[in-house]
C-alpha cells in the first residue's frame, strides 16, 4: 500500500471531522509516530550488525537505526567443531553477557573467543517525507488498521487532550487492534534469511 493511500484512508475515516485532514505534512508526522510505535511492538525490521572486536575496547557504537538487541552470537573459532552458545543479553549474573550501556552503545566483554560478534537487533522504521508519498509503506497490511487508529489518536489529541476525549477512544482502538493481530497469530517474524546469513558468516 502506498503512503498516499494510507493518508487518504485516514482522511476518510479517523480524521474526517478534523481540519488536520487538509494538512498532509501533519498527517505524515502522525503516520511516522505510528510507525515508530508499531516497530516497538512487532519485530518488523530485524538486522544483523557484526562487531569486529578490538584489543582494549569494550564499548561499541551501534548503527543509527538501532532500537534494541534481540540476540547475540559468538563467532565459531577456526578449526573448531564445538557449538558456540548464544550470548546472553543484559544478564548481570553472566560475566560474558553483552550489555546495552546506552541507547546506542553495547558493552562486549574482552575475554570472548573469536574476533567478532554478531548482534541481532530491532531496527527503526523508515522516516517518510512528502517526497515519499508514492512509496510503498514498510508495514504489513494487517497492521494498517492499527496505524490508522494511532493517526486518529494523535490528531484528536492535538485538538482535545482530555482523558474523556475522542483521542482516548482511538488509542484504545489502537491497543485492541494490536492485540488482535497478536492473539490471532496474524504476524510472524521470519528469521530464516537471518539464520542463513549467520551460518554463512561462521556464526551459529
């Protein structure tokens, strides 16, 4: 679905009674905020970042689209047939745990085997501008309803922020739509390609 089509749906439904429907710039800002919220809730964009370990260094900066770590793999040592276990994330009881020490940095213990660590992380959604209006939105069709409810929530909140206002109703609809997708199993993250990449690069 094109971004323009999503905005048109919002104008014909969630924000049909609001003046903001005449402002594509504002609607697009609400759409971007909704994308961030949905990417926080669902594994919509999973990426791999391979860190080449440096002597004397523990802190490494993640890519700019990093949100949070989901997994970490040790590199298989050369001439080794042993299975390298999955490294833990933010486990204070594990001295080998990989820890997120700030919003964009990770701490990797110095005494790990191998010369690299593969980090799997949830990435941020693309940020859309008016120049992208004819671009396909990076969102599964089954989450379109939730996005529209979020746009409605933001638009009505800008008009009336009281708890009893219409914006609260739209947020409840957004929550319910997200829950329905989860409960009915309409979204399943596909990690097959990621697993193939890890194996091909010597990670297990």
